[in-house]
C-alpha cells in the first residue's frame, strides 16, 4: 500500500489507522486489550521495529522534531494503545483511532492542519497478497 511514498508521516498515519481498525475488528485482540491490563510493552515489541524505523526516518529527514526521541516514542505508543482501547465499544471506533493518530503526528512535530489531513484522509485500498 505504501510502496510509493517515502514520507514517514504518511507511512505512520496509514499504518496506525489500519492496525487500529484491525485490532478493533478482531475478537481476540479486543479480549486481550480489555482483559490483560493492556500489555503495552508486548504490543510495542510486536510492532516496535516498524514504528522505530519510520520514526527514525522522519527524524533523519527533518519531517519530525524531537528533543527526546525515546520519551516521545514511548509516550505516543502508550497513547495510541489507549486510544484503541477507548475505541473498542464506541459507535464510531474509526473516528477515535484517527483522532489518536492525529495526536500522535502532532506530538511528532507536524502542524495541526497537516496532522489532521493525514489522519483523516481516505485510506488507500489494501492490496491482496
């Protein structure tokens, strides 16, 4: 889906929105988030390499700004997981997920208008494997 862009902000926005939707739609993930005390560290380990790669690319290209990258990455990932948890029983979970992605992009240093555009634009179609 994202092979045609090298924009770290777009990669993170699209990826996080799709992952959030997949988690909300999956009964097992829903159960894990609701009943396990939200295993943020385990979730970070599961997807952390990809997030770290894209976040570091954004820092290297100047797309993101951070005075303390580790703290920002930990803070935003915890917030993202909690946004998904909060979206589980909402009438419009996708809106909650997208708002969480917008907040994440703002913390990474994007301005309001650009973060909002990336977090709420139509998602590209997934290509079948």
